[in-house]
């Protein structure tokens, strides 16, 4: 597969990571180091899920395909709901629920990279280097997620809690879109 096609696939896969990074970056407590860490993990998970999809083939893809939309909906809905609650409550979000750290960061990384598993499976049927493709997908996701986080951070610094509420609504919207697409699309 040619590099332009892989690059375009990478951009498409990175859009959920961009939206989540934008939302997380808008949180008042989010620092640039948090955005860098989250973006790094999004990139790594996108690249690894592409590689795992390629390695696992149809067995893994079919097992996850039955529940991936529910998992994405639940994870993004939970994080989005917490952000909306925090925005309306006026309380500062504690580091315990920080989406740029720990288990929550890993959950968001998995949720935004499940589509890469299916892409990896598709790439197994095409000529080309899966290592190069996975690396391109990882780097593009990192760059796009970093940009989203930095944009969100600037907006969050200017508009504060309002951006946290908007970010939460965006995350819930992404979760709903994925769920509706899988159930009815």
C-alpha cells in the first residue's frame, strides 16, 4: 500500500484521539505535560492496535466487534459525564480522576484505538510493511492528538469551566455516534 493511503488512513484513525485530546486539554487542571503524555499514549496505542489487528486476524477482530461499540460508549460516556459534572459543580477536578494519568488514560487510549484493530486486520490482506504502516499511524495520531490537546488547553484557559462542559458533551457525543453507527449503521 502506498504511503499517501497509509497517511490518510492514519488521519482518519486519529480523529477520535483528536476530539478526546481537545476535551481533556480544555479541563482547567490540565497541564502541557498531561497533554504530551496522553498524546504519546494515544499514538502508541493506535500503532500497537494496528499491529495487533494485523497479527490477530479475523478471530480477534470478530470477538471485539461484538462489544467494542459498547465499551467505547461506556468509557467516553463516563469520562464525559464526569467532566460535565465538574463543570457545573464549580469544583476543581481532583487528580484522582485525571484522564491523562493511570487507568483512565489507558482506558481512553484503548477506546480511541479499537478501530485501528480492524484497520490492522485489513492491512494484513494488502501488500506493504505493517511495521511502517503502524509507525506512521502512531506518529500521525500523536501529532494530531497533541494539536487537539494544545488547542483545547488554550480554549480552556480562556473559557474555563464552560469548555469542560463542552468537552464532556463532545466525548458523550463521540460515544453515542459510535454506538448508533454500530447498532443501526
